[in-house]
């Protein structure tokens, strides 16, 4: 993924750079949401059924939110993880993706 070619807000790009730094270039892929400047949805490249929607809109400065999506939508966790520091976000992603 070419992070600099993606039309996203600076905090989202910062998150993506850190994601690649921690887990490598090909571990995660993106679902395309070109109209959502302040959000990105990631998934493990070989397992798109489980994803995480990371966003910065309606969050405090330097904070993130994440919605966690599972193969069965009734298990999704939406709107419960907001105003997270970057390290808190990565801890939630580590657990969600079992990495």
C-alpha cells in the first residue's frame, strides 16, 4: 500500500505508517472507502471477514476510534471504542486480529 497516495487525513496516514512499521507491508489490506477522508478500514490480507474501521471524525485531537467487525455482524462492536490514544488503538487491534 502506498500510504502517501491515499487521500486520507494526516492522523489516518500516521496510523497507517505505524501499522506498516509494526506489522510489515503486506500483513494488512484496505477496504476502499474513497469518500471517507477521516477513516480507513483494515483487514488481515488473507482474512477479509474480520476488519477494523478506524476513524478520527468526532474525536479529540490526536485521538482515534475503532469499530470492530466480525464474520457474524451481530458480534460487531460499533461505537464503543472512542477517543483512544494510538497505543490504545494498537492494543485493541492486536487483540481483535490475534496478532
